[in-house]
C-alpha cells in the first residue's frame, strides 16, 4: 500500500485531495488539526502517533520528528535502503503534503509578542518538506493547494508522476521553506534592530505577472515581500487592465510622495517624477491645482490621493487620459464614474507607515539602504541670509522640500500657494534643472519659493532664481562656496534657509 503524509496549516482543498488519494489506494497519515479535519469529513486517516508508536509531546512541538517518519520519506528505493527500512519496521512514504504555520500572518497582527511569534516557527514541517524535496525522485512533495488538482489528475490518469513534474514540485518545496526562513530572519532583524547582517535574505511571493517590463519585449512579474507590513502589492485593483512594470514603479513613486502630507493632497507622476503636486482643503480643488502645475506632462500619468475620493474629484480625474489612480478609498458613486473608463487602472490602498528598506540591484549583487526619512520642521531650518522668510514662506518652503525629496537628482522644485509650478529633474547639472523648473513656471514664479535637493556649488542658480522673482530658497547647504550663494541672495533680497540634509535620489 502506498502512503501519503498530510499535515497542513492552510486547509483549503485538503479534504478533496485526501479523498482522491484514498480512492487511489493511498493510506493517509496525519497530525493534529489536519487529522481532525480529515476525520470529520469522513476521510480514512491514521494519526502519525500510531505509526511512530510515540505520542505528540512538548505541547505539539514534537510530532513528526521520528525515524519512522523521516526514514520513510528519505529512503531511496534501492535494495540497501529498503532492507534497512524492513529491519526497523519502517514503511515508505510516497507523498508528503505539508504547508507551514502562518508565521507572516502571526507577526503581522497588532501587539504580537515575541513568545507568540516563536511558537509559530514551524520545525517539523520544514524538515518533512526538505526531506521529501531532497528525495523527489521517490517522493511527491506538495506544498500549495493550487497543486492538488494537477497532482491528483496526473496520478489518476497515469498512476504516477514523471521526473519533470517531480523536480518542479521539489523546486516549489525548497522555495517554500526558503521563504519561510526569510520571514523569520526579517522579523528577528526587525525586533532586534539588526538590519545590515552579514547575510541578507530576501523572499517574495508572486502577486501576478505584469503585462510587460520597462519595454514590451521584456517580461516582468510583481512580488510581495514575505515580511510583516503592507504596501503596493496589497493594493486592490478595482478597475482597468493589468499593470505593467512601469505602472508599478510610478505608482510607488506617487504613493510615497502623497503620503508625506497631512492635509488633503494630490500628486501626478510621470516617469517616477512628480510633474504636479498640491495640497489644500478640498480634494477636487487640490486635483485641479496639481494638474495645472504641468498639464502637458500630466497626460498619461499616475494620480495619487491621500484621501477617500469623492464624486466631484472623480469626475475631474476621469477627464484626461491617465494610466492609473491610487487612493485610500472611493465613494461608491466616485468609483462608478472612474469605472466608465475601461482601461483606467483604479487601485485602493490604505495609508500605511513609511517604507521599508530600499533595495537596488546591480550586476552580480544589490545595494541596500534605509529609506530617506527626515522630519524637518520649521524649527530645524537655519536662516543664513539677511532676509528671513515669513511664516507663510516657511510653510511653502517645507512643502517644496517634501516634493524635491521625491524628484530625481539633480532636482529643483518651484512652488507657490502649495502647488508646484515647475519641476526640474535628473539633469547632469543643477543649472539645467533650474532652467527647466523656472521655465515651466514662467511669470508665475514671481513671489514663489524654490527647493534644491543638494547644495549650490556656484551662485548661478540663485542668479537665475532672482531673474524669475523667487523670494525664498531652501537647500541643504554644505558647499565650500555657500557664501557666494548667500551673498547673491542678499543682493536680491531673497531669503535662504539651510536644512543640513541632502535628498539625492538616483
């Protein structure tokens, strides 16, 4: 008689799978909650303790860690191994169906204790999975409910499973345990504050395949981190066609910026840079001003809101062609308005706390860093010019400072009345970025403020700002030529403040 060991945390579909194996002549052995589930459903099942002759002990910590289990899983079907099994009265196990304790779900709960997390670290499960995967030529290992149907159908039609499918199942098994260990590592690193360890382990769970990569000839896939917390992979798509790689990257850029603001805000992103940003009191008016910041570039962009979308705002946002909208929620009528645009991707995601570690790949490796999180306020600014900014200008400067943090370096942002007038991004020199930003703003720059993500190496940017009527500047400071820029501001009555923090974004 062939034997299948079933012990699963996720019990979706397990009754039908076990019943199908019964019908094919498999003896089912199981543990704990899985045993009860199968027994209650009328499936013929035997407890593991009847096979091992040893009860579960240590509050269930030890159930399957026994030679009669692992000998049956790991034995090759050779005369030598089979003879050893016979000598020790061990039967082979031909199918192992195991998935693991819900560690991620446990540590994602509020106020979970370290003791609770530790008890949800599975030991016997990963051991059985790895044992079966190692012996995949003789043992079928199944770790996910979505494999049940294909495994059962293949067994029903052919009586066995071929080597190619066995190897793929083994790959999924090792991936399953590797991801599990990565979750535990990430959690322990988080609570101990030990981030940059000698070995960094990254694991992801496929959310879905993307339409394509950066370009249509490139393939791409979207993955969710296996660590606690929520983010863009958890967004619900309520309308529109599938996302592409560029959509995901731009959505993240939009979401990261719009979360910066406490007041109602709208951000419009194009190629990861904000072409329009505004804050205010009423969301529809905020959208109008964000779009007016650069209506040409906004075409085909990504819109992000940090408030639930009302119908008035939805009617405006549904007008021009845009790729996607993301917000914490939508009024029912507002959503129906947006859904009239068949291809408009509409995503819903609750506002969460900040970002996790930032990872970028290079050939043969990757670099890892903390997120660029600063808490600059009015009291942190150093006034370095004869003219001091007014209280209102300080608020405008801090608004521009939040925006420039999210613009590709070299970055210059011009703002007035809590909206961007011009954004200069990603130029090889700061004057080039200033030319773009000030040129976009034009005559509207009179009385506006300007933010720079890094210091001015020369006074030329200040000279240009003065010609456009800029009244206040915020920048990190730190150049050996700072005094030149300060003197130039003094000549034109421009107030300038230093933050002592740089916001390069590569």
